[in-house]
């Protein structure tokens, strides 16, 4: 999938949440890059040569979902608890949920 297509899908997901919010494609690209780096670092945990690699096709959907998650948490990074008018928010971690990262099978090889 091309980068432009990923940005298009991510933009559509964001419009489903807030149709009035128009996020610059460059910013969406940054979030996709961050999500891609997270996936590659988890996938190739024992490699120093992750820079410049592309996210494998099987993880492109996960890359978009992680980007969408990070975009939705803008402004609430690190929030541990928030209670207002009966709404309770409590983030156990300010990072990507472990459930998402468990979808990545680390790559290993014999030395």
C-alpha cells in the first residue's frame, strides 16, 4: 500500500470521529512514520539496521490503527486519571496499548 493511500485511510478514520477536524497530510504522515518505527522496532528487536526499512504489508493495517490511536490521544498523553461530569478516563500507559503490540511477531534468526 502506498503512503498516500495510508494517509487517505487515516484521514477517513479521523473524519469518522470528528468531521470538522481537517488535519494536514504532512502531520498524518508523521504519525504514520512514528507508528511504522514502533512496529519495526518491535518486529526487529535485535537489529540495529531498522532505519530506512518499510513496514511489511501484513502490518500496514496495524500501522494505520496505531497512528489513529496516537492521533486520538493528542493532548491527553500521559494522563493517568480524568473525571469530569461522570466521565472517567484513566490511561494505564501513555504509550501504545500492549494489545496492539501483541499482534507483532518478532523476527529472529540463528547466528
